[in-house]
């Protein structure tokens, strides 16, 4: 486990009793699914935690938080859950005569109807407009109850991505990339002279000359490495 602090029945409290979740004083407490987080008598189960036979059990891998008597798990990896108006970067995975199926990193593919695409196509010619494997910058228009979604390319700046590089980060680290008031993202653009667009689904489009793209990718990786170290107490 590379030195991670993992919850065990014998290390859950400041003394040697497993009477409740321990607040780590030196590093965040990282747990794995099934780990015993202590007695549920004095604590409520929050996100990622289940009560079983009077004990708190972790359902996810991540950092344990104990806030106001509620124990929850902040996962190390997160899946994107679409919301209306989200700006996302997707990949064309399939199509019919008038619909594209888009991978946006969510549990279900989104659909892009011809009417919401970048342009019209003759019957049977949909792949001449957007072909399988193409990357697109689009926006979530609506989300169904089962989290399936419809995206649109009707809007300012929405387009097929024909140049540059698309990088992927965990969606919950987007805030670290963007920074307070967008400062980190703005600085990255200025230092590399690249266009950098961060999608809400954790995909980042970097476009510019080759040297700038490489520099932007390296800076992005450095920034995310520092974010992970800060978030997980040295676990990158």
C-alpha cells in the first residue's frame, strides 16, 4: 500500500479501542472498500459509508472525513455525472442514419441528434460530418432520470476538435486545475501560449504549436501531481 494509512479495527481511535473513526493528525486516513471504520453508535454514515451490524464500513477507496459526526469517503477516483449546460469533450463511438453516440466519460453514452449537430448531412452521409473516433467539444442539453444525456453542438465555440491534444484528469481535480478565479488555468494559457479548454467531464483540450502543447502537458501533469500529493498526504 506504499505507506498509506489504512483503516483497520485496531487503529480506528486515538486510544487503542475501535470505538469510532479516528482523526489522523499526520496524514489523511485512506481506506479501501470493506474496511471497518468503527462503531456506528455515535456517528452517522455519509457518502460512501454503510452501516452493517452496528459498524461503519467503507464502500469506496478514498479519504475518510469525519465532519460534525458524519463519516464519509472522498473517493480517489470519480466518474463524471452529466448535468445540463455542462461543457464536455466527447468521442464519437457510433452512429445511425441521424444520431451520433458520444462517449463523454459518463456511465452511459450521450446522444447527439443530427438536428443538434454541427451541420446537416444527406441520408446515409452522417459519417461525412462526424466520423467514429472524432473528438468534439459540445454541451449537455438535457439529462434523463437514468443519467443518459443529450448533447448539442449548437452554440458559440462548440466544434469538432481537429488539432491539438486531449488530456484526461479526474473530474474532482478540475478545481485544482482551474484555480481560484481561474488563475491556474489563465497562467497555464499565458505561459504556453496555447488554447486550453477544460471540460466539466475531466477532459482538457490543449491547442497551439507543438512546443507549446508539450509544455502545457508537462505543466498540467506537474500541477495534478502536486494536487494529488496535497489531497492525499503524499500519495500521488
